[in-house]
């Protein structure tokens, strides 16, 4: 049984992420943990009297959280009738990333799903802060980031950008392969760059990737970077009518060093499609 952690703050983007997770895993046995964390960030710098008020605030937040989680449970009980799906709500008074890491350790989570509003300009600092923080700090579990405006229908193609400079571990690719096989979706391996002569190491890695993806429908494509890697990936994804983008979260990737462009962060903000972030194992 697959164990999926769905983050919620009870907003519309969080509801959309939950619906996407449910539809994406139709017909598969899954246990969904619905996690909400809360922590007044100013609690540690207050005086004694103020801390008592914070205690009241915590109680109020705990009560509100339980009410909202019960609403989700009631809705799913009434409207979601997938027999292989089960649900458990979790409320924790702690930092979001700390709560996620505890759930990963305690429950052996296979996938994290979260919604994001996405934004441009100064609004990114607030609107995307949780998504970026989770992607940046949670490096030991796959993360699916779902834009609020995306209405998931089906998965027929996933764009997987790469430059073949890394060894491909079978475990880091497993979430992508599992989804592709479940939906009979095509994996489009997209090499973006300014030149395409591969080194002997890249040729070996490309052959290894093809072996790792054996059993899935794969299509190798190339694209010249015109302005930014992000723009090249987004333009190609739109032109290929794909339904998802998947990226391995390598530490200090070649792409980012080459262009000083934080590719995963930018795509997470600006993509209109779900982004599957695979950990570098």
C-alpha cells in the first residue's frame, strides 16, 4: 500500500492538491495522511504574560485545526468512494518541515503532495514560501507540487528534463516510473542545452537511464536553450501537451551552475502543471 502525505492549510490550493492526489492514484491501494501544522512564529521571543496568551492562541488553533480536518473527513466520507483509499488526519503544533520529516520517519511516507498558488514578482516571497521551503529542506522523499489553477484529468505524458551528467539511481526514478506505468503515460526525456555532443560519461548515463526506464514508454528529445532553462522547459512542455514535469533535485546541478538559474524553484513557482520533485538518492 502506498503511503501519501497531503499537506493542508484548508485553502483552495490545498483542496486542489488533495483532489489531484486522489485522482492521480485512482484504482490503487493508498493510505492518505492529511497533515496540518501550526506554530505561532513569535512564541519563542515573548515574555511570561504574553506566553500565556500564546497558550490560549495554541488552544484556539488546535480547536480550529480539528474542526477543519473533520470537515475534510466528512467530505471524503460523503463524496469519495474509492474502496482502496483510506484516510488519517494529523494535527501538529510545530514547524511545517519538522512535522513533515517526523511523518516521513514514523510512517515511511512514499510521496508528499502540496498545493501552491504560484506567483510572479514580489508576491513569490509570501505565496510560494511554504512550497519552496519544503522543496529546499525535504530532500529524502518525492514531492508533488500542484498549482492551484491546475485541474487534473489524466496523465498521458511527463516531461523529464535532464543533461545526462548524473548517475540514475533506480530508487530515485521509481515514483516517476510507477506513475507512468499506472497511467500508461509516456516519459519524454528532454535534454535542454546549447550543444548536444555527449561525453563518454553522459553517453553511459543516457544508456543507463534507458535501462532504468525499461517497461515505460519513453521518447528522447532535445531543445536549444534560448533565454533560460526554465523557459525552454516550459515552452517544450506546453508544445508537447504534457501533463506533468518531473525533475531530480540534485545538489548544485550542472544546469543551475551553468546559468545561475534555480531551475526547480522557478518551475515550482511558474508551472501551470504539477511538478514532481524526485530526491537525489
